[in-house]
C-alpha cells in the first residue's frame, strides 16, 4: 500500500559506489520512564463515518486553532497536518490520518496536551497521552553504522529529495497505536514533513514506502538498533527503503526512549511519544541542544521556545529564518541550524536505497473478481518485457510470487481472504523493478 510507483529518476544516474565508513555517533535519548502510559480517556462517536475529521478531533485540540498547511491523499488515507495555535499564540501541531472506513489516527501536540488520538471505525475513541520525556540528556557512543554502501549520485541531481522510509512495528506497538500500523506510520512521517515545512526546508520530504509488523517486541537498545535491518529484513528486501525506523511498545530492558545513528539511516523509538521526529533528526546529523565548540547541527532553545532536537514536542527544526510568537528566532546560524543540516544531508538520506534500474508499473488495480479469483490490471513500464505478480499477507512482507504475465492483465486464482498485491516489471536483461503501488484486496 505504501510503495508508490513513481520512478525515482534521481536514482537512475549515479557515478560510483562507495562504502560508508564514517564514524557515526550513536545517540541515546534519555533513560526511559518506568511507566510509559498514563491513563487514556475513551468515548464513543455515533456514526463515525459520517463525521468530518474536524468533528473527531475538535475536543482533543481545544482551545487551540488548527492552521492546516498540508493535505494529501496517500493510498486511500487522507493525511493532513498543520500547526495548532493556542490563545497565548504558542504553537503546537496536529497530524491527522483518516481512513476510508472513517477511522482516525491523529497526533496532537499543544501546550498541556500531547498524545495520540485514535477513533476506530466503530466510533470508539481514545486519547492516549504521551508521557513527559526529557530528550535533552545526551549519551553518545562513537560507532560505525553497518550499512550497505550507497550511491554517490551525479552532481547534476537536483532537489526535491524524497527519502523513502520503512517503518517496522512490533505487534504490541501496533496495538498501542490503535491497531492501524499504516495510519500510524503515515502520521509519524507527516510529523517530520510538517517540521521540515515549518522550518522552510521546502525541497526535502520523507515518503512512507512500507510497513512491516513483527510478532516480537524488542527493547530499545543499541544492540537492537544495530540488528534492526535483520529484524525487518523482509521489509528491507521488499521495499528497498532509504531509511528504517523501528517502533516498539516498551520493554524492561529499554535503555532509552529512542536510539539513532548520528548521522545514519536507522533509528528506533517508543510508540508513546514524539521520538520519531527527534530520532530521524539525529539520522540527518543533528545533536541535541548546542554545546560549546560544536557546529550548527543542534536544536535550539531561545529561552521561550525550543525546537525538535533540543527537547521535543515542537513542530520545528532549528533555523534562524523562523521566529516564534515572541519574535525570537528559532535557531542560530552558528550553533543551531537543523534546516541547513537537513538540506545538506538530503542527498545522502535519499541515496541509501539501490538505484532504480527499470521503472515500476503504475496504476495497479483490481478490475474483476469471483469467489476465489481476482483479476488485476496495470499500466506498463517502459522497459518491461514481462511482469511478475506477488501477494503478501498484510503486515508480513514475505512476498510470494503468484504468476507472470507478458500483458497488462492477470487473474490470480485460488485466493482466499485478504492479501496485499503488487506487480513488478522485468526487463529483457532480467532486471526487476521495485513494486508497483500495493493494493489490499480479497475475492468476492
Ligand atoms: Zn536524542
């Protein structure tokens, strides 16, 4: 569902492969609290599918005003985001992900109220407050991130940079997030995209390309961070992301609420809280609050407002180009300019995935069905001589090839229950494309 079929032409041209051998910092973001969740509030919404998204979140953001700055349709979900402005003009944020069935996953950040709002398709609403977590303590270990090499692209490559993200969850983390891993993952990604927009980083964005759910819940430790590509190896193979993030639900062995390589492509964090935006900022190259002798890769606290790396709960990365409600800058060119760090690291972050060698098919869709078969069609890939059709159980990206086609139609027989389906193009040289868009379908 999250493999978009656009051709990443920026990856078609690359010069040479070089191995990543930078000394990377491993950053821990404070010890965990022993109890992550305070009590959540629950209620029931009548006729949830008939309600507007604004009606579903109104009580949770009051008295803030929502200033929507982004709205898009992504694989059947409506993803919207913007800042929340309190009566005292302090700013927070709201990210909403609305499913076709009416369910809502939303991340609310405003002074005095941070948490996850989930309303399921039955209208059962819950607000799960985020525990107060101090992200400002620092514990860094110099370590090399064991990544495969990434491509140094042609100097002619220009923005916008799109960074493909795979998010892996434990089953218990999905339950804690309200049950819809895709919706939660879209909300996490949008929380970063909102912060990038707010910080005037207009040519860098993150795109969710895949979600994988595993049965086991892992502790948030440097060891698990290092093993993350193995834990989510099926998703790594299927979706070829640039970045990988693991979300877990809390474990007695947790040594932090999040760990991330600085810089790098891999991070992990608790499902409760704003770890994602913060840890991904470490992957971009950011530290915490500025320390003497450092560079400009820090978060900022101007005495009234702070930004994402320096503490958390702020929909801004540090930048001297934006001011808070008091007219104070949210960064400093010498010490706190995470917007610059993002711009300077966007090419690296968007280049971890292998280059696209053949365009993926597009507009993959169901065009017919019986009680045990589904017929699909798709738009051709320019270099394809044949196509391979695959199925995956939702949440378990071990792909099963179910057939080949030289045309643009395929009927899958003996299908029972709900599956994710996609198609890949194969060139005359046997090169296989990335997946088309992924759809979830079942027979009649
Ligand atoms: Zn941190």
